[in-house]
C-alpha cells in the first residue's frame, strides 16, 4: 500500500497537450483513449442521481469495480502535468476521479473541460497546478486543503478521534524514492510543505473507536488509513460503503489487483494491516 500511495514513478505512454477553458490553460497528460473514456464516463454517471451525495459517489465508484490497480500513475515526464487516466488507478487517483465525476455530475452541462478543471482543483494545493510541489502528496493535507475549498469536511474528531503529534517528513527523508525530488527547487518546496504540516496535529480515529462508532460513518465518506510508519501520515484510502451485511466496508483500488469492495468489514480489514493506527474520515460535501 505504501508504494501505491506516495512512491509513484513508473513512466506511462501518454500524449501531452494543452487544454484550454475560457479563463485557463493547463498542461495535461492524457491519451486520446483516456479522453474518450472520461467523456463516456460522464455520460454513464449522468443517470446517477441521489439526494445524498455520499450515496451518489458510491454509485459512481462502483462503476469502476474491476478497473486494474496501477501504482505510480502520476509520475509521468520530467515536468508536473495533470495526469488523466482511467485505464488503471491507484488508491488516491481512484478517490480523486470518483469525487471529480461526482462534482461534475452536479453541473448542468458536464463535459471534459469541466472534469479537467475539477480534477485539478481536487489534486493540487489551492486548486492550481504549479509544479511538483503543488500536488497534495500527504493525504492529511489533501483533506485539509479540500476542506478549505468546501469539498469535504474532516469529521474524525466528531467520531471520537484523538489528536497526536507526528512529524511528517517521509518524502524529504526518502528523497531517493522520488525522481522529481532530484530537482532542488522541488525538494525545497516539499521541505517547506512538511515544515507547515509539522505545525499541525493529526486527529486519528483508533480502531477501537471506529468499532464503537461505525454506525456514524456514512456510505461515501472518504476513509484514509493512518500509519505508525515514521514520517508518514497515511498509507491507503478509499470510500466507506455500507454493504448488505449492514457493516461498513471499503470501496477502494486495492493493491491486490483492482477496484473492489473489501470482503471484510472495515473494522476487521484494518486489523490485518501492519502498522495501522486507525483512520481519518472526510465527508464529501
């Protein structure tokens, strides 16, 4: 799971082009096949409408079941670009794409350009791609930044989460794992980000408290798996889904093969993950 979450460096074959919307232009990495896949997915989910946004996200997320798990999907080329691919997803890009399709589905006339703009808003700090360092690499910052944008709400504390002090510096300490960090400017940007994150405490819902308050988690809540690995906050992510057994399971891009619903309830699933310390829960708005 760790490799799928932070270490993404396999080169993929895409075409790089500029996509222009009325007031913006951005470097995008997307094959013609993936562009068509996005357009078809927009049409596919257009019929999905639920009063509860979380339930709508789950319905959209289930349309990806069986899509292959592919690690390191965003590390393409020497310069940071907005990578768009539906052929294979890691845990983070799965969550980002499902959320993007859900938000675009709320628009009167959703299209490829609106999807591009929405995905950029979700994936980058303050919603703007500005080099490798602007990507929200640490998922706790992903949550806090998207909370500022009004896209999600961190509800971990309200579920019984407890604050912990933890120094986040995994990327800078393991600089050799990230090809883009060979560039001193990008490395400095990551160090600055980590310094800011270190001034904030983390709120974690322990496995025990999760078991006690499972009934308060809704389908569509974003679940981030916290870890005791030094310098790192989260190792995996996905969506909560209440299954036919009445329990909360995890709808996610599993490193074991593809997008799936966990066979075990989330509470039991976590017990099998080494160094897991609980979860962080963000509710899409």
